[in-house]
């Protein structure tokens, strides 16, 4: 074995694939019973509808190197992601755009009129100086739209008052003065034609790659554990960085999600793939209806059944799946301390979402793995 990779998510598999193509012998271990990390999907048995097992995953990128690379393993459908939100029993388009603004104010504003109105409503804060998410949200769209679509959704999603969240969180969400309601701004987007798992399996399909599932790196009863391998073989580690050091510098905080899945005896529940729920009196943040991710599979999917998944958000304990880094000030100083410890590890490379404590979209995880391969490992 020339290289041991801990974690078979997109980061680990990209390194494995590149190393195998360069003639290296690679072993990938994962504590889960399947490959693919959080991008893993499986067909719901009763309906055959593909369900992303760790929450809906939409592929999008503007990086030509990543786009060329991923197309070696899968074709993509022409799916374009659009999200709607329900507020006080009425459905509005997201991200906030001219359609949302006109529907909310029961008006027919032109782009310039809408900009002037929002400018007037947003006057109490300046986006450049916003000290927290609430101030940034109000500075971007004004208090009425902020309170309707952002405040309670964000409080549900982060279980934290938006006044205590960093302003950057909201920067992910664009505000548009046109009727364009594409959720992503990227050059390319789509879903893997034959599903995420087929794509992930193709990345691992090489005689130089051995995959061992249900194998935990910290389990000393299995031979490829931390004690037995560090210093003996180069290791790419994509698990949680605080776990690697046995939480020596404290635990980094994460949000986790609970998914409540149901098969319903109807053809169409909500007419779209993702419906957000903006109000505080609805306990979940959104409902995913998975058949709508693949309209091109209409002839294969049942017309009288559908799969819906309600998503609930909360703080993670050690026993939960870590999904989103919370990134408090304590987390940021903890992370710096772990980075110092990481420098002292002989030939251990920390990567991916958990290994770097960073929210990475799939294209970012793949892009950073390609860089690590080219710059440090090749
Ligand atoms: P992961 O996929 O988390 O893989 C890490 C692997 O390491 C896991 O399989 C884990 O089991 C394994 N591991 C951990 N500890 C150990 C251990 N001790 N021993 C052995 N194995 C171990 N990205 C998008 O581009 N679009 C989206 O729409 C999108 N939606 C998302 C929705 C949710 C709810 C979440 C959580 C993420 C979403 N992402 C999305 C991000 C995407 O999941 C990540 O970019 C991708 O998973 C990163 O891959 P990774 O390899 O870094 O981590
Ligand atoms: N957001 C919101 N209302 C919505 C959708 C998003 O307030 O209906 C805010 C919320 O603070 C969220 C951020 O915008 O954390 C980023 O949203 P995104 O949809 O990118 O979150 P993700 O899909 O990663 O959970």
C-alpha cells in the first residue's frame, strides 16, 4: 500500500482515483457500510425513487477543471434548482427576487422601483458594517422581507438568534431585481444521470483501489488503525479533525439534521423538489420531494406514490452526524490549535469538510482534493 485514505467521500475518492491513475496502490477505509460520504444515495425500496440519504445534494460549479473531471465519471441531467418558501400560508419564489418582492408587497414594481423601495426600507443598517446576520439581512432587503423570509427560518436552522450569527451566513443567498429564480449562479449544474452512488462507485473502480467499509480508523481491533499506520504509510484523513486528536483542544461544534421520511399514496405532494417553511410555528425547515429532482425519470417513477422528507435542524452531539460547522469564535480558535497539532503529524494530510472544519460544497471538496493531489501528494 502506498497511501491510506480515511473516508470515502468526494474528497477521499478524488485522491484515491488520482493516486490509482498514477500507479499507486491505495486503500480507502470508511466507518460507514457504504462509500460516498454524505453524497451517498439509494433508491427508496417501495417506489424506486432515488433519495439522497444525508440530505438533498445539488451539483453545481463554475470551475472548468472540476467540471471536466466529474464528467469523466458521470453525465449530468439538465435539472436546474429552484426553491420556493411558504410564509403565512402563501408560497413565494426564492432566492428573494422581483417576483418575491412584488408578491409580498402586492405590487408591480419595476427593477428600479423595487431597488428604491428596498433601499428606503434597508436604511437602518449599512451592509458593509453589519455586525451580525440580522443587521446584514436588514441591510440587504429591509426589515419586512427580512422578518418574513429570513429571521425565523434562520433561527430554526441554526437554533441561534440571527443577532448572534456571523453576517457571512446570509451572503450565500443572492438577492435579485429580476424574475430569475435560479437558486445557484454557477456556470454548470445538474444531477448525475444514473444517481450519485453510480458516480461514486465509478471513481473507486480501479484495480489499484481497495475499499474497506465498516472500518473505523480509531478502532484498534482493525489493522489499519491510527496507531498502526501513522508514520508507516502516508495517510489522507477526512474524518473530524478534533476526533483525530482525541478532542485535546476541545470539541468543534456542528449542526446536525434529522430527516423524517414518508412514502405518500399520491402522485405529487408539492409540485416541486424543495419547499422551505419560513415561519416559526412550523418545526421543520423544509420538505424535499425527491421525484422532482428527476423529471426525466417520469416513466420509471410511480405516478401514484411519492417520497417526501421533512428536515429538522439542531446542534450535534458526538453521537450525531456532523453536517454544518457552526463556527463560533471558540470554534475558530479551537481550529487554529488543531491546525498547529496537524503540522506535527508525520505524513498525515487533513482534507475535506470534516478534516478542515469547513462547509465545502461537492465541487469545492473535489477541487481541493485535486489541488492536494497535484501540489502535495503526486
Ligand atoms: P464526507 O462526504 O463527509 O466524507 C467523509 C467520510 O469520512 C464519511 O464517509 C465518513 O464516514 C468517513 N469517516 C469519518 N470518520 C471516520 C473514521 N474514524 N474512520 C473511517 N471513516 C471515517 N454539496 C453540494 O455541492 N450541493 C449540495 O446541494 C449539498 N447539499 C448538502 C446537504 C447536506 C445536508 C450536507 C451535510 C452537505 C451538503 N453538501 C452539498 C456538501 C457535500 O456533502 C460535501 O461537499 C461532501 O460530502 C464533501 O465530501 P468529504 O469527502 O469532504 O466529506
Ligand atoms: N435562508 C433563509 N431563508 C430561506 C433560505 C435560506 O433565511 O428560505 C438563509 C439561512 O440563514 C441559511 C442561509 O440563508 O442558513 C443559506 O441558505 P442555503 O439555502 O444556502 O442553506 P443550505 O442549503 O446550505 O442549508
